[in-house]
């Protein structure tokens, strides 16, 4: 007989006694005192208290442990397999007070293909991290859960909690589908997806205390850095990051490299040039931990160009677009911060890096510099068509404002018309980019105009954004020295005045 039936029966008996007493009183015309009813009722209640208490104690004794409940429910078979692999079954079978947000088999099955197998293959690492992220170290019933914004887990990372449309949602995506399954050592709430702790916290737990691997070894051991490793190997930089030193590496993930699309193949095809420029742009000399990074506006890289640093809504953003998604992965020779995009040094900085060796003692003519730089291929084509290559290869002192390929491309169909008239319009335009004599940047900024070999002058204006020619072309790189002059790079083609 359950408690409710006992209660109803006892109430019925009390009413029956009262009615009987009333009936007797009516028959004998003797009033029944209120005290008589109370005594009789209290006597009946005292008779029922003992069996009720015994039944409550019996219910407590019948509660199973969290582990036993999970083992007895077929819908938790994957969870039990995971707990067993991680050696956590005894923990949830013994004494304690836990709240377990328990994913169903369907929740585990919804993980990306191969993920569950990978977790089971790393039972003391990632699997344990994830399982302990589902456990709170005290019993928290549903009525308390709905009052919380978050709950700290045994993993160390918190779970976000929100009440949405009368349901409880964890970490913005995972729904609580059943609550308050009571156990002898806590409570279970059922959820419809597996909770994944933040990547940086998982990585930190594995690597923060005493690093035993180099930067290169950490990258090789982590499948999410496989493209980075391929790039480092192509550029011959693996030994650098496997040896001694103190480096800070902002490491792009595979997804970050994949976002480059076809550009990635172009980069890998130039391992000693563009690829090396890009990879060294991700490395800072010395160890710079996250607590120091957030105090900086920029950091100089091994590439020579700086990375801009900003803290936006509590997160670190590099070059206004790249997010730092994990920090302080310590290595024996430095530290790694994980980023979600590949950092690309600006074109002018890359060109400056390539010409650093030529700045002190130039060994190439203006024409040779143009030929050796892929970004001047259209300029070389134009010089060849106009028979000006020899002029800029020989003796003399010239200042050339050199348009990039992108500058020529911006002409559109006009470029074809210009190339079709090599001895006329093309020659006039090219000579309009050349001044007689050497005019370095420090002199350019003092001028209002410069006379060209074409015969007309170029106007010069210094603004907050830099040097602008003819109100349209920006000087983006300066003072590339040659044996017969100097080159300044511009981002638009200069067109001489129409006669």
C-alpha cells in the first residue's frame, strides 16, 4: 500500500469515527465534545506515523548510485562505456554528492564522425576532460539549476546556464530533457548533446604545468596543426622550433589555413620566399604569456613587421581580424597561442623585407629589381614592350615610381589599349613615372612636385595617410636602392596630362 492510500484510509477512518460519534450523540441527545474528536483523530494519526516513516526509510535505502542508474538504463550505454574507459565508474558508484548532466547515446552519436573513437583512445586526457565537464561537485536539483547563470564543473571550466522558453539550455546549445533522477550519491539531469569544454582550458590542463615537448613536437602531436607542420617542413623551419630558443608562436589551426583557399597552394609553392615570410610573421622572439600579451599594442615578429594587438570584449584580436582562441600552451622552448586565421604581413612590409639586403649596398639595377620581383611583372612587360629595359638596366641615376601588378590591373581594358601603342602612349606613361636623379623619400616629402622624363610634373602631397601623387596614387614602399637609382612603389598608375 502506498503513502497516498495510507493517508486516504486514515482520513476515512477519522471521518467515520466522527460521523459515528455524531450519530451516537444524536441518538442519546448527548453532545460530543470537540476534545473527543481531536483525541480520536490524533490517536489515528499516531497509529499511521510509524508505517509512513518506515516506508520513507525504505525508499532511501532503495536509491541506487549514479553509476548503477546509468548502467541499468540502455540509453546511457555509451556514457557507461566512456566512464569505464576513463576509470570513473567507481567514483560515481561510491560515496559523494554529484550532479551529472548525462548525455544520451543519441547525444554521443551526434558527435562528428571519428570523434568518439578519438576520445576513447585518449581516456586519461581528452575523454576525462569532457566527462568531468558534465559533473558538478554537489547535488543541484532542477529548482536550483533554473536560478543559476553558470555552474563550476569538476573539469574546472564552468557550464553556462539559461532558461529559454521554459526549458534549461546549457552553453547556448544543449537542452536538458529530463531532471531530478535521484541517486544515493547525487542527482542526474539528462541532456541531448555532449558538452565540450573550451579548447584552451583542455589544452592548458594537459600542458601548463611542466612542459616536456618543444613547439615543433607539440604541433606534430596535435592533428589540428597538421597544415602548420606541413608549412614548417616546406620552409625548413621544423628544426628551428625543435631546438633551443625562446619563441612565442601564434599558431593557426588547419581551418585557418583552409580559409586561404587556393592562395595556400601559391604560398606553399614559394617555401623560401612568401611562405617563410608568412610563417616568421607568426613568431615573436622570447616568451610572451597571455597576461603580457593583453598589455601590448603590438609585437615585433621574426619577419620584421609588427602584429597589432587589441583586447576586444575580453578577447585578444590580432591585426583587427584574427582571434586568439587558446593561450599559454607551454613548450620547452617557448609558448604557443592558437589563432583562428593566418596572419598576412602587408605587401609593403613583405617587399621591404625582400629588399633589405639591397638597401645598404645595392647590387642590382632598377630593371633587375623589377624582373626579380613577381609583383612588378606587368611593369616589366610594359618596359619590354616600350624598349625601356636597357635604359633602366644601364648607367644613370633615376627615381622610379613603380606601379604594382594590382595598380596596372585597376586600369581594366585601358591597359590593353596602352600596350597596343608601345612607342606612343605606353612610352609616355612609363616615362611619366621616372624622374631624373636620385630622390629618396626624405627629399620627396619636402617637394610639391617632381619633373619627369616625360616632360610633365607629378604633384606631391604629404597627408596623415602618407605621400600621395597626383591626388590618386599612394606611395606604399620607399627607398629601394639600385645601382642606377632608387625605386618607390605606388598603388596606382600615373597618367600624364592630356595634350
